[in-house]
C-alpha cells in the first residue's frame, strides 16, 4: 500500500521571517528537495531547503526582508507520522553557529547502528543522533579557493551509501579534476570499518573519474583514502579513469572529456555497484548528451551498464535527474526522470519502462526519486506539491505498471485528505510549533 507524507515547514520559520507562502518563487524565495534515507528500523529522513534571497535586502534587519537559507531534516515514523524537524546550515537567531555547513550536493545516509549521516561537497561528513538531537561528529574540509590557498581539514566523503553487509560505498572529492581549481567528486571507494564519532575508517579507492587531476601538491593527498597500500594523491589513484573504460569509440570519448559523477554510487550487492557517469553539460541544454549508468565491481572493473536507454529520448539531463536507486534484496535498479520510470535487473537488462508520455504515468514527470529501500519501496517527492510518495514494489517488476498506477491514484485521494487536515498555502504544509525547532 502506498503512503503520502507532507514535507513540513515549521510555523516558527514562517512567523520569524514573515514568509509569504502564497508568493511565487520568482519573487525570490523557494523550497527544494535534496535527499531522503531509510533507517533499519523503518524511519524515514528527508533533507530539504527553504530559502529567500533579495540582493537589495542583503543587510536588512527587517524580518520580512531578511535573507535566509535553512536546510531542514524531518524524521518520520514507519507509519508516516512526522516525529521531529531540525534546522541546520544557518546561524540561529541568537547567533549560535550551525555545526553543519551548507554545501552543494548534500545527501543523507543511515549507518547500520541508526546514526544519520549528512554529506556534502567537498568530503564533508556529519554524524547526527537518530532523534536529530545533536551532531555527534564532523569530518569536514572547506572549499579551496583560489587553488593556491591551502586550507587544512579532516575530510571523509562527499556521498555515502551502505551496502547490504554494512560496508560504506563512498564518493570522494579531489582537487584539480579536469584541471579545475577546486575539489570535485572523483573517486569511488569502499571501507569495511565502521564510521563513528571515535573512528574514521580508511577507504580503499577502486575507481576514478579523472585519473590525472592537475595542480595537486602533497597537501592534496588523502591519507584516509588508500590505493595499493599508499595514500591517493598526486599521480597515484586507480587508472584508467571511468570515461576511458566506458567510451565505446573515439567520438564518445570526446564527449566524456569533462564527464562527472552522478549524485552517488549505489550498491546492488557488497561486490557490485551502479555508478552514474554524465557527459559534459552545456548552458544551452544537454538533452542528447552521452551518459551511462555503469556497473562496477569491488575491484574497480566495469562489468556492464544499464542497457536500453536512448541518449535523447530517455535523457536524465532534462531537469537534472541524475540519481538511481537500488533494491539489493531483489537485485533491482530504478531510475526516474522526466521521460519515465525505469527498472533493471542486476545484469543490466531493462525490465520495465513506464513512459510519462502515457496518460496513467504522466504525473511521474513531477516527481523526483529520492531513495529506495532494500526490499524495493520507492521514495518519491513531488517537486511542486511538496509531498512524499512511498510506493512498495516488493520487487515485482511484472506488476510494476499496475502498482505505480494504483499508487498515483491513491496519491490523489491521500492528498485531498491531507489538504483538509493541514490546510496548506499554495502547497506548502505548515507544521504548528510553539518554539524554534532544534538547531543543529
């Protein structure tokens, strides 16, 4: 049975900043969805952003004009009840700084012991208590800009996923990727040791995007990331890079020249992972550009790819829908973009495509895929109506079309019921709070 959940904005935030929820986003404010993660006990966490920015009001003290940018984390019980919401990535009104720094590419993961992990670029990792009460540890590294300004840090990973047996599958950033003067995601790495406030385990690099980053010095070596017994950095990392391994001909290799990794690598098993590799983007639009969801094993070997996608008709570049999600219990991979919902078996065979050109599945174009449970429950979020839709597929691809169609019909009914209960303003769901939500 599917389940629809509101993504709440605390009434404290609305009142504190005199936020006009009926105003269009083009007026200088917005709400964006970043990530979700499922805990072993069935709890769901959602990470999202509520912001306002007016250049002329940059230094204003008036609450209705102040700029702000809060990341919010909401924890839901297995039955969908919101249990807690915490704020981060901006100083509290009393000046208390947030222990979490806002960054691009922020994501979520839940460790086997239930600890919540927030990640971001470059290699910023924060461990948070399951009840969102406090930050337990932070492994961070500031942006390095300009490139000759060396800032020390204690980084870990830019993105983390947990394999079925509890290993950590990580994306790690490096300086000088494609000759850029900053840190960009570049390495796929694994660790067997636990990550905790008292232990930052060593990562073993298995693959790289750019095998020859430029401008690196000894400072850019990663002591906690090893390859063949030595720290990764300078000229030492897995080689050749993924574009060289994936390109089918010289023409395709050209378009992978400034390729980048997707949001995260996703585990299918403890030994097989899905790694999104995206060709260069263009300001004028990138639909039709090359991309591949590669199957990479624990030795860094490309064993295949998710087949059946057309660079133009199934392009993830439209709307930047780069994420995939896996259901390890059933050996399945899912992907959702503006053109359809796709499902593959572990050998890369496309088993289902629910195209948004078909009327029953047209609403899927308004959703983003955030996560998938190990047994195949999809977690989607509606980008405009700010509702989470959970679809239990139970690994049944033969009945996937019927399951999704039924869930979309149920979504309409549940949305109507939630509107009567919450009375949203322009699809913004305000949760009454008598005091400021907990500030991380």
